[in-house]
C-alpha cells in the first residue's frame, strides 16, 4: 500500500474544507481531486495525505480513480467540474501533526520514512539496530506494507485495510505482548476500567501478528491539552499510549504494561 500527497489551494479556507471532509466521513459520498494523470501505482485503499497552507494536515483513503467523460456537479459543494481524471477519496479523515511541505502543486508519492522522520513527528519511530534474524523476519513485511514505526520488541505496519495495523513481534517479549494485548482486548473490550483497542492474533505472510484497529494517537498539542482533562485511566497506560478509534472513543492502543492501579494482572 502506497502513500500519496495532494495540495489543497490556500484560496479554500481550511475550515470550509473540514466541512467537506465531515460530509464524506460516513463513506456515503466521495471527494474528487482533479489531476492531469493518475500516478503510476496509485490504487484504491492507498493513503492520500493533504497539504494545506504549506503543511501536511492528515490523510484519508483513496476509494477510486475515475476518468469522467462529461462535465459534472460536485454533490458536496455544488461546483461544476469539467470532464477529466479525478482521484476519489472518502471515509474518515485522520489528522496528523505533519511537517511543512511547500514548493509543489498537484499530486506525488509521499515517502513516509524519508519525509516525516527528519521532522521529528510522533508517527514514525525506531529504536536500535536489528539483528540479521530480525531483518529477515521484517523483509517481506517491508516489501508489502508501510512501516509506521519500530520499537525494541515490535514493528508496526499499516495493513491493507486502512482501518487496521499489524504488530509484528521481533523478540520473545514482543510475542508475549501481542498475546497479552489480544487476550485483554477479547476479554475486556472497551467497557472495562481501561478501554482497549480491538485486536486479535492472525497469521500474515506466514508469521503470527497482532491485528489492531487503527487509532489516532493522542497528541499533547491537541485538545484536551493536559492529562488532567483526560480520564484518570490514561495515566495507567505506559507512556500514555492512547488515542481515538473510528467511533471517537478514547482507547489504549499499547497495553502490555499497565500500572498496578488499573487492577489488571
């Protein structure tokens, strides 16, 4: 699955564009982006990041590539558009604290690792060198999926379905973490003292991985801007690794280690 980036003209206020994003959030309608050509390799389910006023604002899923034969009217704005090629997007918009990006217009491939990592964003993180065995384990995943980050015990990839991620264990502790998170999610769900993101064990590319629903991570720069405004349970989650699921529920997305106050064994 590839990632792409498109520019939204500054003449369109971001507040206005957010209203259009909200209109297609339930996937009942689509947003169209006019382009002179479809980039090689672009396909439905790829991520499409948006740049507005010189900064990456977030992403949504590409749902279609359409070559419209006739003039048509946009159902969200009422604006008339000519025949031509359009990239269609729909579903939930996932905001990110993205880097500055200026100097281009149109659409191009978005190299997540080389573009976002130097900006120090939270979305991509790595820790320590890999052993030859770990490199061999990750090689097929790196060829097939987009790497979102890597810790000392697990690597995280974007699944084919943009609503899910894959946690690949790199060490015995990583395997235990995957098993524990699966058990806690299936046993307690989102109704216990700590609401857990939906997840389950699955086999992908011949390796047992943890499939977890995609969660928009909590960012200290976003409201509520301090932990005191969040539920008490977030302080029991290691490094406050919490965020919002597709229904807007605040959940834990890394819950191998919880404080004793949480009451889980």
